C-alpha cells in the first residue's frame, strides 16, 4: 500500500503578507512578535507550511512503518482563538522532559496537548520563558535530527 502524501507541506506563500492580513490588530501584532522571536531563536527564515502555519527550518523523518516525509523543525500558527506553538519533540524523556515541565510551570496561562502548546494571548505568558521552551525544543530537534 502506498503512503498517503503529507497534508502539510512547505509553500512559497509570503509569510509577511499572511501576517499583514491577519485580523484583528492584536492577532497580527502577536503573530509579528512570534515571528521575530522564532527568527531570533532558530536563526532560520520563516516559511509557510500549508495555508496557516509558519515554520522555521525543516527535517526529514522516517517512521518504523517506513512512512517518511519532511516537516518544519519548529513553528507556530496564529489561530483565531489562540496561538498554536508547535513543539516538534513531543516525546521528551529524562532531563529534557523535566526541563520542559519546569518551564511550562513558569510560562503563564496555556494548555499543552501532545506537541502543541496553546496560548490565548501573549500578554498572559512570560515571553522569556516561551523563548526558553522553543530554544530547548529546537536544541532537542537538532540533537535527534541533525541539520544538514
């Protein structure tokens, strides 16, 4: 049986144009703040993944089943109700898991599900802690999937 194509792939859509079109103003301003944070942390240019996800870097994976693909190394989506922060290393263990748990405890108002951190508003969280969470997750991704 052939593998189904990945639904979320990188596109040539304009990230700045996508953010400029977001409504309301707060959502657009917060997306711009997240864009700047991610660019600083990852050192990667932003790229649209699908119609609404903004990703930084990419990695290639292969599951035990043989299914493989390419995905963003880190990213976010400025959704209408809340921002989705994608933490691609969702199965952290040991020290990495303890570090993330300690950081999440200091983050502020959020919800965590699998590899997605949901934040309603940036003024409800500590952006310095968010930056540490993203940096730790990117470091773990780089360890598991070395860039290159």
